[in-house]
C-alpha cells in the first residue's frame, strides 16, 4: 500500500499546531485514496509524542530521538528525514510550511529527485501525484499547480486546515539515528526576550501598525495582548521605525500567522501585510480611516482613534474575564 508520510515539527516540548493540521488533512487524503498514513517526529525525546500522533490518526509513527534535535538544524533534520523516506518509500511527503521546513523541503527534493510544491494553501492527492493551490504575488492570487512522479513533497501554510482528532492504534517504531559529522555546530540559541507567546503558533494575535506612534501606543498593544494571552505582531512600518522587533513582523517578508483571532490595530491592510495573516479565522480591525482596505477583510471593524479605543476595550475584556 502506498503511503503519505507527514513530518511533525515540535517546539518547546509540544507538537506544532500547524503539523497537526497537516496530519489531519493527510489522514482524510489517505482514507480517500486508500493509502497508509505515517508520521515521523524528530526530537530529543521523540517517543513522547507517539500517543498524541495516534490521537490524530497516524497508523505508523516513526520516532527519531537524538539531542541534536533539541533545536532545529537543517542538516540533521534533512539527514533523518531522508533516512525515513528511504524506509517508508512514500508517494507523498507533507509538512507544515514553517521557517524550519523552508530549506529542508528543497534539500529533500534535490536529494530524492522528488517534485516539490512549497507553501500550498490546499492540496489533493491525485492518481499520479498532487494537485495544489499556491498563493502567489503576495497571496493576491492563487495558482493551480500539479506535480507528478514517484515522490511529491508538499509544505502547507498554517491555518489551511483544522486539526481534528481521529484516534487509532499506531505501529510505533523507534529509529536509530547517528548524525553525520556536520561542519556547522549550534553553539547557542538567542531568543527574543519579549516573545511571551510564539507568534507563528498563537491562537490570538494583537498586531500593531503605523497608527501606533510611540511607547504609549506600544504599551496599549502590550496591555491588550497580555489581557488576552495573545502574541504581539507588527506591520513592517513599525518594525522599520524601531518600535517593534523584526521577529514580530507579519507579512510577505515576515511571519505567516493563522490565529483564531487577529487584531489589526492601526494597520491599513497593504497586500504585503495581509499575505501573512489572511488565514486568520476572525479579524478585528481598529482604524481611524473608515476606508482603510483592512476593513474589506475584517470580520469586525471599529472606526476611531486607537488611543481612545484600546484602553476601553482592554478594560472591558478584563472585566468580562474576571466576571
Ligand atoms: C517588497 C515588500 C515587502 C513588504 N513586506 C511587508 C511585510 O512583510 N509586512 C508588512 O506589514 N508590510 C510589508 N511591506 C510594506 C507594506 O507595503 C506597507 O507599507 C505596510 O504594511 C504598511 O504598514 P501599516 O499598515 O502599519 O502602515 P500604513 O499603511 O501607514 O497604515 C497606517 C494605518 O493606521 C491608521 N491610523 C493612524 N493613526 C491612527 C489612530 N490614531 N487610530 C487608528 N488608526 C490610525 C491609518 O488610518 C492607516 O490606515 C512590504 C513592502 C514591500 C515593497
């Protein structure tokens, strides 16, 4: 039986939500096409994730445990995934489109001779490969792509599918792995001190734009984010003027986010920004210009001065939460 193999990314002792979304969609595709669903997880203690992967319907789980996977490094991840691809011989290899998989997908395609479809918004397994929709030109249009061959590799944008459980009993294999002697060695990971919640995986994002003029405005954003337990994002305008760190930038040249709830505060809605947040489920826009393009995609809109609206909004949310 041919197989779909899903690479599961982990971070801080948890499976990334985006990986579970891909696994859920691949489970449906495997059922539809009478294929086997396999998952591979690389981590310092990969076996710890096997139970959760069974909950999401993986029939075969390959766990590769090694301290080298404590932090993402392209070379050992590529080496381990090649080893598992050789073992499973899947027709389709799928993973979430994350910063970590961007280079890995290309490297795997080059080494296996497979066809790569990176950063797709959705995909279907076909008789001879994969058919997918890819957002192009800053997600202004969707392009229809097909790839055929013995192996097709796909990475999927976060928020494209829901992560849904469908428990099964999996055949779990612990795979022995010896990292090659890599030239690059990871000495230290320096993370941004302000990142209380991981932006790419957050379920609520409070994002600031050029309407935030100063430290006072930044504090209003931080207060709202803290009240909601949200991650803080930003448009490029306020990253370039130094109010927010580059790690907070959302958009074409920043991060792609797909939260349940996205606040666009003082953000006009340029395509380069919306390219990174259009998969958000509910969008709340606050802007003093009623004609700002962001309102065209917002689920809820508040027209007014953010400096007046935010203190009231945060206070009301605080009250509602403590009631
Ligand atoms: C190649 C390229 C890549 C890019 N990549 C990105 C990217 O990854 N991410 C990104 O964000 N941008 C990116 N940009 C920049 C993008 O084109 C826009 O310039 C940027 O997104 C605008 O940010 P903004 O909405 O915060 O600012 P503006 O467009 O200036 O909008 C500010 C908004 O705030 C509102 N406002 C002002 N004061 C208040 C107030 N007191 N109360 C309420 N509302 C108020 C205004 O009405 C306005 O709508 C890129 C551009 C290029 C050319």
